[in-house]
C-alpha cells in the first residue's frame, strides 16, 4: 500500500538513500532540505520542500503547510543532522547551540507540530535516525553525543506517550556510514567494505520498520559495520 512519507535531510547521505528506496517501493515522498538547490532530477512522486531545522521559528509554519497540502501524510522519517567533534573547550557557544538545535531541538519541534495529525490516523510511523553515539559517550564527542542521547531519550518517552494511539515510534542507531557526513571531519570509516555501513543499509532498516505488523512496535535498531575501523585524515 502506498504511503505518504516526509523525510528530512533528503538531499544527501542517509536521507537521500531512504527517499530513493521509498520512491522505488511506490511511496510518495516529501523531502526536506535546508537548501532546495541540492535536489537533483525530479521524480513524479517526490515533492521537495526547504526546511532548515536550525531556524526554529520556521518549523511550525512549514509543518502547517505540509499538513494542509498533504493531509494523507502518515509517516515522518527524521534523517537530517550533522556532526561536529572536538573537546568541549574547542566549541563556541554558537556551535553548541546549533549542533543541539539541528540534531535534537528542531526534530522535537517538528514532531510536536505534526503529532496531532498523525494521532488521528489509524496507523502512522515516526522514525528517527540516531547514532551509535547515543549508546556510549566518547572523547571529543561531548556535544554530538549529548544531542543523540537527547534524541534517544525523547523517542523512548514519546513511544510511551503514543502507546494508546496508532503512532509507532522507532529509532535507528547506525555506526559509521560511508556518506558525505565525514567530508568536513578529520576522520572517516575504513575503506574496506566491511569497515563501514552504506546509506542503503539504513534505508533497509527503515523499510523493515514500515513493513512490520500494526500491532508490533520496533523500538530500536542498532546497526554496526562488521569491523569498525577509524582512519584519520592527514
């Protein structure tokens, strides 16, 4: 059955892979990005929308427009986010604020704006792309890990809040995924196939969640490469 799905961060990386797979499966995809120019060739079932999660004041009006124009929306996949790493003292106050806003607060805002409509559906899904950083804190990851820990706690509490409705809340925590995520960082996963996940692996996990029976909730999926290797750039 075709569904109407909102995917944040759909112009690159994991979000793009998820959007592509959903389109291949015959779903309608509303894809958001903070820069609409990043979207490539049009697909008849793909609707691009500009949304910058760091600009909190824009989230509610964009969400209202989506609900007005796509009342059939029944699934939201939160794939937008970015990484910044270093010791706490290396961050400016503005960098801390933006990282937490994009990776957590903006997603909470968007959820709040869309949740009343989703609760009216007999069956709907909220799927969040977390990180292995939500499972264990690590050196140089204090702010990034904090943002992902916050997202994980948010989904756990929201899942309980939505227990009497048709909304299913799921979290996917990938390890290192070979995407543009690492372009601006000083490290990356190993180059051998078994040393990094592919964005399509996360997209497959999303499809698995969406195909589950309505009475079953898949709380969390943790994905890891077969062999974790981190390479530092020179």
